[in-house]
């Protein structure tokens, strides 16, 4: 068991007992009494309100909020990787928001757990094209949240251009590009578009409520998984038909 996980389990154990000796905690965690003494001391230094002392026993303050320790090492590493991905591949507003969220998490977790959050060797490098691919994401995310239509000019890979009014339903990331799942008012059908090929994107006043049956679930039901190749066959993913 890694130390950060052991610290988490130590506090969880104290939560379930009114009082525990160092020996009892050691047996519960499978470590020596000396290790328990050291771990308790470090938790106390980190702000966890554990009362007692070595040789006597310990108790966790009943009013102590455990939220700062509800993360395991793997959970913190997952949060760190997710935040790095958003910072690299999301829009500026979303990157700022995730940075603020991570600062809040860092502020409340004990010092002993911070390396798992700040120093995890998991990364999501961005290519030069990342900013271009994410340039319209903020507006598109707003349109999805507010169930509003957007208008844009679109250039297909073959150079054909068109003007579209669509209902944005969801954004998907494919490792090297984003696609926007939509209901296209021009084609009166579900379509996917690449945000990096969209120009002059505008948020419209028109809204939709899904009462006509248009939905993300219906989009996925119609998706052609085989379009993306053998490795994705059978997975319900957005179609890239124009």
C-alpha cells in the first residue's frame, strides 16, 4: 500500500472508532506502531484534527470534515491527468476553470497527498494545432448548455463550403481532433462537424427543447461506427458524414 493511500485508510479507520491505540491502528493497516506514530504526526502537521499522543491512543475530532482526504492516490493522479488534458486541448475558459478547481483541491488536501496531485508523471502534451481546434469550444459549450442553435460557415476536407444552422448536441475528442455532434437544420438530419473547419461561428437566439425527438441518444443510434475503421466497429460514436 502506498503511503498516501495508507494515510487515507488511517483517517477512515479513526472515523469509525471513538478511540484507537497505535497498536490497534497498526494491526488494521498492517504496519508497525512506529509507522502509525509517524503517519499520525504527519497528518496532524497537515491540519487533520487527530487528538492524542504516542503511547496513549488517538481519536479524530467528531466535527472534522473528511472531504480533503476523500481521494486515493489513483483518484488524484486521474484528476491531475484530466486537468492537464483540459489545459492542453480545451478552450481557454475551460482551462482557466479547471486550473481554479485544481487550486481549490490543492488547498484542502493534506501536504502528504499533494505529490500525487502535483507531481504525477502523467502528461497530455498539446500540438500546435490544439489551440486552433479549440478556438470555438467556449461558444459551442454554451450553446449546448443553453440548448441554442449556432450558425457558421463550414469548409469540408474536399474544399466544399456551406453555411449551416445547427443544434449542437455534444463534443467528442478523438486524440487528434474534436468533432461536434449536431442536428443540421439544412440537411434535416444528424451531422458531425470539425470545429477547426468552422468559421464565423455565431450563437443564435433560436432554442430547442428536444420535444421533436432530436437528441444525442438519437444521434448515437444513427451513428455509423464502421466509418472510423475496424478498431472502433461496434462502438457508438458520431458519424462524420457531411
